[in-house]
């Protein structure tokens, strides 16, 4: 009799441990998903800010007409797709980085700097926006790496702890600072 | 912004991480932010007003050296109280893997967390055993900062993911304002050169400098070598030629003010370090003070000196080359002035104001993401998992 009872207790104990481990892992995963939502939203916000700063510079009259047009088109493209993710968005942001690289060259940076407070102000805003895009993308991709690692665990896959949340992927585009903004 | 900063090492003794935390906190307080620092400290140690002590530290052998750490259930409760009481917008944890208040804060915290990694020399065995325990807690960290490329490499190889490199800052103006001291300033017959650091540690390079000096003394007989830093002169000078010993003057450990004045007064500051330097903050301090710098060509030093454009360099562990460069500098005051001026200009790139702006950008990005995540709708299941919070 006592044999049976100790077996029952043993099984119960194991079940409790399993249940605890599952809830613990689920909570851990949930926390990671919250972090992921946050980093993605932050990246979105910074991308919008970068596009706005680029657009302002294009409309400021400090650049020549052709350059302004290139920059404004690329920035507008980016502003048209807020909240969208995936390859299209990445291509659009790549284009904006490229447009910034050809328009804010080292020479242009120096000229704007000498032009007075308005130029300096535009440069400062754009530099801050570009730096924050770099930060936000790095932080987001770190979160993606963490989520993917935990989601590869067999408990998570076996018990479908991630529910229907799609597997996140890293956001890849060139976010290099344009040469006119460095230093 | 309410900023909470956690320092794992005791404020009883000076150290790189402690200075970094102190400078960062003071910078943000100067900009009008609310800052609280949690760190171990004995009750006798006088602390700045913004530091909260987590209790006395215990010396513990960890990761190959003795560190003064603070842990245990009482400390854990104190950490939780500090977190509850502070209600920080952002929590900045230094050395999140150090088994002290850092790990305790990381485990207890539940808000936007930024972590800064300082060391580049974590042993892989330490990592392998320690890592599984704190990996789930490390996943809370929203932004990782490394103070050097080497520290970043440690993060990427051992933890995975990436880290932003934001170097240590220097208060350039504090060093630039340092007064010259007549006793350390050169005269035409008696030029002065300075060495700073723990003199008995071979990797700080004092033996290399000593080996170079006979050749230098042949050309510049009146040269004075000023050595500042902890160590026993008798032991260190053992085996040096008599005239090199005559030229050396040992100042012992010096205060921050004296260090700045020494750097400002000497004709040439020499950094003969042979390795193990990940950043070279002392070079930036010397440049800030307006010293002419002569350093070994370590990659870290070369980065700071802009490949030799703002300071002279010699081949690492090559006393003959060191002597040649040093004689050249001592005989050319014009070049010394040029290097000192361009060095001081470059030092501003590493000023705390520049560094702190980057750290502020990290804080703001993290806080913004957290706010956005909180507006997301959550299900009953999510609320259950978060312990009914929110």
C-alpha cells in the first residue's frame, strides 16, 4: 500500500516540476516577446525620425535642387511604409541610406557646417537620428537572436509555448552614417 | 529621467568600473537628471550623496583575481528595496555577470535595462559554468554596451548577439586646467619624462623604458624620469645601471590632481605598455593635460593616437627604438608642442560629454521601446505569465 502511495507522490512531484518548468519557460518567452515588440516599435519610430530629418534637410534649400530631389524621394518612400516590415521595407531603408550617402558627402557636411546655425542644426538632427537608427536596429536584432534561441528549445516546440506568434527575423539593411555626418 | 546605476565593485577601493560609474552619474546629475547609484561600500567609507550602499563587501576570488563583492539574502532584499523605492525609468547595470549586486539587480529588476560590459578577460570556464544560471536573466537586458572592442568581442563570442561600443569618457577640461608644478617642470639642463602605473607589473612596460634609458642618458645627461604609481622602488630598480637609478624619482601613488599636474608638467609622457590594454584611457588623460605622448604601438594605443598623428610611437618591446624616438622628441621642442596641441584637440573626441550623449541615446531608445510595448493589448494568458502585473 505504502509502495503505491509513494509512487503516486513521486508521479505527482514530477508533474508539478514539469508544470512549473513549462510556466517558467512560457513566462520567459513572453518576457522576450514583450522586449521584441518594444525594440521593433523603437526601430520604427527611429526610422520615421530619420526620414523626417532627411526630408527637412531636402526642403531646407541648403542643398542643390537635384540632390534635394534624390533625398526627398527616398525619404518620402520610407515615410509611406511605416509599420511595414520585411524585405520591401529593408530595401526602402537601404535606398534612403544610399541617398544620404550621395547627398551628405564630406564636402556637403563641411559647407553646411559653415553655412551657419540652420545648417548645423539640420546636421545635428540628422546625425542624432542616424545614430539612433543604428542603436535601435542593433537592439532589435539582439532581441531577435535571444527569442530565436529560446524558441529552438525542444520544450518550446513540443508544447507550442510560442503559440501562433510568427518566428521573428533580424532586420537587415545598411545603416552606415553618411560621411558628412561623421565627427 | 530617473536613472538607476548599479556598480558591482566596492566603492572602498578605487577602480576603473567605479570611476566610470562615478563620472557617468555626476555627468547626468549635472544635466539635471535624477540619478541613484547602488554599490557595495563599508559604513566608514564616505560616499557621495547619490550613492546608496548595499552593505560591506567581502573579498572573494573570482575570475582569477580577488574582487570585493557583495551578495547574500540580506543584500538581495536591499537591492529589491532600492529598485522599488527608486522606480527608475531606466536601470543601468555595470558588469551584469559579476556575482555581486549587479546579478541581484538583474534578477530582481523588471523595467528597461541597459548593461555595460567592462572586462575583456572573462575565462571561458567561468563563462561555461556561470552562464546557464544567469542566461534567462540576461535576456531581460534591452541594450548591451561594451567599453572597448575587446569587451565587445567577449560579448559576441560568449553570449551571442552584439553590443554597442561606447568607450570610457575623460573629463578633458579637468585635465586641461591642471596647473604645472615647478618641481616636475623641466629646465633646459634637466628635461623631465613621466611614467604612470603599477611599476612592478611587467606589462606596464617600465623594464622596457629602463632598458632604453642608458642610450638616452648618453645624449641627454640631465634627464629626470618621474615614476608615479604603487610599488616598491628598491625592488623595481634591482638590476638597473647606477646612472639610470640616479635619474629616476619615485613619487608613489598620486592623487587625481597630482596625476593631471604631472602629465601637464613633464616634457614627454611615456606609455611603454607591452600588452593587455584594451583602450588606453591614460593616453587620453595625458593628451587632455597637454602632454606630448610617446607610446608603444599597441593596436589600442594606435587607435587613440590616430595612427601616430597626435603622438609619437615606437615598436612594442623595442628599447632601442624607444630611445631613438625619445631623443628625437627631447631635442625638438617644436614637434613636442605640435603633438601636444593636436593631441589635446583629439582628446575632446573622448570627452564625457560626447560619450554621455551616446549613452543617453541608448537610454532613450530603450525607454521608448518599453513604452510602445506597454500599449500593446495583452491576453489573460499573458497577464497570468506576468504574475498579474500591468
